[in-house]
C-alpha cells in the first residue's frame, strides 16, 4: 500500500507553555510543555480529565513563562506547532521538551514527522510522558525520544488493568536503552501484592530502572471524576513499608509527590 503523502500532519492540542517539571527524574528542570489532547485511559485520580476529549481550541503561550496565552483552533498544523515551540526556545532557558497529555502516543503518526524537525530546530532533548500502555505507537517514535517517564498503573489505585501492555512497553524501553523511569501513583487503596508484582516485573526487566512512588494528590471536589472512588493519599507508614518492600527487588525507589502543585505551577 502506498502512503498518502498529501496529508498535512496535524495534531489536537490542549496547550503549549514553558514551565517547571514537577515529577520524576526531571523534577525541577525547565521544559517546553506540549500537552496533547485525548487519552484512552480513565484513571480515577486523573488531574487532566479535561484532556480526554479534544477541545475546539488550544492555548499557546506567547512568551515563555509569562502565561500570555493566545487561543487557536484545533487541529493545528505541524508547521504552526514548530513555530510556536521555536518562539518559546529562547537561549539558555529550557532543558528539554516535554510531550505530555492526555496520551501523547495517540498522536504517534504526527510525532514521527514532528520530532525530527523540532529536535533539529531547537537542539533540545525530547522527553515523553506516557501512560505506558501503547507499545506499538512507542515503536514508531522511539528513535526520536531521549527519555521516557512511564506510568505503571496499579489497578487498585487507577482502576486500569494494563499489566501486559506495561510489561511489553518497559521491555521496549529497556531494549532501546533510552533513559527511562517508572512512576507509580500510590494511594491509601494500594494493594501491596499488586505493587510487589510490579516490582518483580521491573526486577526481571532491569533492576536499575529508577522507580518513583508518587503519593496521589487528592482531587478537589470540583475535579472529582463522576462515579470514580475518592482517592486519598497513603499514610506515612504505608509509604515507608512499600518503599522498603520494593527496594528489596529494584535499586532505586524514590518517593516524590507532585512538586509543581506545591509551587502552584501549571
Ligand atoms: S493516563 Fe494520564 S491523562 Fe490519561 S486518564 Fe490516566 S492520569 Fe489522566
């Protein structure tokens, strides 16, 4: 089958802005965030449920960090997104570009075209934040990714059951030798046995992969997802026990909450 080369690549966005990364291995670094619309998961603790459905419009920051947003219509062409990212990329400010969402890998066809161009235009490393459940789409973009923050969704916390997809995804990350860390949201409902099963899988793939246990940030009343159970933070004792349990199997297990929320950042 011949590929249709007349189709102009475009994507549905939520926003582009310059901000401080609040999670995982890149915590505290300055990034250009490209937040993509759409997610096919429905985590009970989701603080980005507004991304689940693509809006008609997206918000594009004009000057890095000034929150002087312009409004544009979705979908947006690759060339426009490239221009907006280049406009954000003032000298010495950013450490990397964050692909976030939503689920960025739902836009894998677009990313395959976009990433080589944005890398060439900015010289910035590309960091992918993902739900870690779409290995086929990961394979399409892996050559253009410098680091990956992969969520491992615990069924007892998120309501999602994605163990086999996560296992395949992690294998691919490890085989490609792209820098990868795993983030696991923990709550008062975390099932210790499930967490241990995840630690065993991680140990089998590569016990050196850093793991971040992230105590859930409870959703405010207005952000609470309809029909989802209320998700509360784990107790201090639970966190200590789970970190200790996982450290018997994997080398690096850090406990870090969402720091951008503490700093009142986007
Ligand atoms: S994967 Fe992320 S955006 Fe999607 S539902 Fe879960 S927390 Fe929300």
